[in-house]
C-alpha cells in the first residue's frame, strides 16, 4: 500500500506539471495512470479481504472437525457403556 501512496504522489506531481504546461495529451495519460493505480489499490484491498475470509473459513472448518471428533468420541463412549 505504501508503494501505491508513493506512486500517487508522483502522479499528482506529474499532473501539476502538465496542467502548468497545458499539455492535454500528457494530462490524459497521467489521469489514466491515476485510474490504473486506483484499480490496483482496489484489487489489493479485495485480495487482503479474501485472505481474511479464507483464514476465517479454515479456522471454522478446523473447529467443525474438532467438534465432529468430540461428538464421535461421545457417541462411541455411550455405545461402549451401553454394551458393558
């Protein structure tokens, strides 16, 4: 994210200089860079959120397995007691 912020700073400086020069072509290119950076930042944010969801889902699955094993152990113990 720091790289995006630094890059945005350089794009803003570039945009300032193109505004002063009145170069519409360069201004358009600079604005395109800014849009691309915004898209990249959004992709990074989605990626981070996806990783968080994945970690949470894995943790839930692990807990479900432990719960299933506990339930199986309780059932087996009850069955053995009933036999015994």
